[in-house]
């Protein structure tokens, strides 16, 4: 597996989902519809589910007594991930 820079997400197959020139965050926040490829979905979903579970369990370990803080931290993590994906 290639090394990745600090803070960079490792999502193999994500580049296959992008169509050059079809998405532009300046023009619209909603990308054009991409062709559905079940093989990419089948490969990405288990990885994303595992990543989500690891994030949730890690946040629970960090803040075991404060559910409101857990939710806040998870929302901020998701917000950060969405921003990074839009910028990619």
C-alpha cells in the first residue's frame, strides 16, 4: 500500500467514481449523476462501514461519559471528511 500524507484519506476506487470535468464545487454543490458500477460499490461499502465503526468506537473510548460530545465530535469528523472529498 502506498504511503499517504498526513490527513489524507485512503479510499481506493474513489478516483474511478469521478468523471473529469463533470463536477465543479463552484457551479453546483450537487455533482452530475455518475454511472452506477456495482463492483465499485461492493468494494467500497465494506471498507467505509469498517472505517465508520472504528471512528465511532474511538470517539466512544475518548469520551465515554458524554454522549453529546460524542455526537458533536462525530459530526465534526464527517464535516471534515465531506470538505476533503469536495476538495479532491
